[in-house]
């Protein structure tokens, strides 16, 4: 089993790299810290050979935290039999102010689409979030937290107006199989299920707005968690632009280090990388010392 330390990367595909970069700079105050092209070795590891040679940019929140977004330019569309990664949840200090800046109704220059306005997620009123579609078609949950100590990511802090990713969302029409990957293969403990109304998900699945979905939360580190949503019915196929996540990890004592691929580029920095595939279709890089 692994001892996970940090969510290092979230990788998103875009048909317009420069436009996506500019949007994240102008509206979310992210900065580009590295550019390059996808190596043949990395594309092979992903089992996506068509991504070899494609340009990418790695962006960082204004807080300077070492959880990055990597955007890769490609015409490739992600299609799969399982939903895989469906949303990126990012911290903000003021979700109501941010909504006005991202909403085309109040800011015609915004390329974002508001999918759900700011609202408290529960009656406890600890997390207020909105949902938006970004320039690459990615679904973002932008969340403001009152008291991080009450969260599963209890060591969380929001140190810039828009900060880093703290939850990744995956979906599955086979909920228990999806969770078994995290519990049995990775040794993590799923919590729940918790019943929630998720309007964005109901829209996607053409279900009534008041549909209740089961979801589970899985603590990966003190600052990062994974949410798995249960889909009440499968679709013939799924598409999206969120490609994968990358987790920095150590090997637990007594475990033999698995064979991985050493990659030179930032932020791998000559470390060994494994590719895991979850039962919900989600791709996970594990980066080892």
C-alpha cells in the first residue's frame, strides 16, 4: 500500500491551450510556471499515444501551493465506458464575489458558464459552493469553507482568493465497485454513502432536479479527498476533458517498491511514476521517490 502525501497535478485536456491559460490567469489568478510537450514515455504510460508531442502548460494558484493544474492542447475527446473524473473542486475565499466575476450576466467578458449559483451544501452552512463550466469544458466546483476543522480535509486552508484543488469528483454506475478500488487496492477508507441532491449531475443524466444521489468521501491526505458519486443509471458512453490526477506518495514500510517509469520533466523530477486505473474509469498517477 502507498502512503499518500500530496495531490500534485490535475490534468485537463483543452482544444485551446493559450485561451485556457489566459482565462485562468485573468479570472482565477493562476500563473503558468512550466511549459513543454508531452513525452513519448508519458503518453505511453497513460496509454494515450496520440498525446505525445502535444504542448502543455502547468499552472499554480496565487497561494504558491504545490498542487498544480496541467492543461494539454489536443483535439482528442475523452470517451469511456465509465464516467471517470467528472469535476474539480477548488477553494476560494469569497464564492459570492467570484460568482459575479465569472457570471456572463454580470461580466460579459467571462467565458465561464454558471451551472449552479453559490449555495450552502448542507444545513450546517460550513461549505458554500457554486458549479461552473470552464473554458476547456471542465466542471469546476468553487468552494468557500468557514471552518476547515469540520472537514474531512481538516488541515485545509485557503491562502489566496482562488486556491488549489482539494477534492476530485468521480462518478460510477457501479458504486460499490468504484469504492472497492480505494478500499481494497489503495487501503483507503470510504465514508458514507451520504444522500445528496446534485442538480448538475441530474442535468447531465436527464433526471429530475430533486433526484437524490448517494456519494462517498475518501480522505487521501489532510488536504485532499476524493468524492465518488453513484449514478442511478449507466449511459452508453461518457465524455469529458479531465484526464487524470497525480498523487505524490511514499511506500509503506515492508512493501516492495513497484516498478515504475522514471520521468525527467517537472514535476516528476526523475521520480518513478506508476499508472493506476480505478474501477470508475479514473486515471491516477502515483509518483514515488
